[in-house]
C-alpha cells in the first residue's frame, strides 16, 4: 500500500521551515520529509544524521503539518 502525504507548496516557503532546514543543512522539502519520518509516518529514504528538536516538531504542528492528515490512494 502506498501513502500520499499532500502538503501545500506554501509550507516550504514559510520562513520558519526555511530556517529549520538551514539549521540542519538541508532543504525545506527534506526537513518536512524528515518530520514525517521522525513522527513514524513514513520510512526514511535517506541517511539523515540529525534529529528535529521537540520545539521544531511542535512548530510544524502549530503550522498545521499534522502527521495524522494522510491521503491514501
């Protein structure tokens, strides 16, 4: 079964997301993917060597990126 997580491109353009990505030396798209990996929603496709802090995870949730919103096709 494949899962599809649909997010608006606007999430990648948010300054907070860009800042978190910059802090971890990655792109906004990759840091959002890592968020879902760290929340246990998807399996990692990369060997990321960082962990999002509880504050970063809370920020993503406050922005409306909820790991429970998944579209299954």
